[in-house]
């Protein structure tokens, strides 16, 4: 099914562990089911993967797998510069796949 009208988003985590990933409140990776779900989302379903509440490690893993449109809709940026990339909480901004 490809979405023909409007936009559909899907989240894989919120707060704490879900079946797919760790969300806000910690740092952890995608689960095996999460890896499969992210792969499935990228197969032409027309979804925007919303990584807003996804833990940093899981977010990085999801972006390695998911090469389509993604968003962090209500996220607060930790940093918008790569100049301080030595900090473990700094994330660089920008991607050709990001949605506004």
C-alpha cells in the first residue's frame, strides 16, 4: 500500500523500551524486531519514519537502515553544529532525507 493522499508517520519508540527500540530516557539499540520493522517501512509503504522519541543509538541504527523520508517532528536539538562533535550528546543537523 502506498499512501496517495496526505502523509503518514510511524514511530518505533516513545519512553523506555518498546518491542522495537529504546526511546526517551536511556540509550540503547534497535531490537531485532525493530530492525525488521524499519526495513519494512522502507519498502515503498510511503511512510515517514518519525524518530522523535528514539534513543540516540537506535536512531543512528535506524538511519543506517532507512534510506527514505524521516522526521524528528517535535524533537529538541541537542546541537546544530558539528564543531563540538566530541561531546557524546551532540548530534549534527541536516540530511537530504529529513523532512520539515
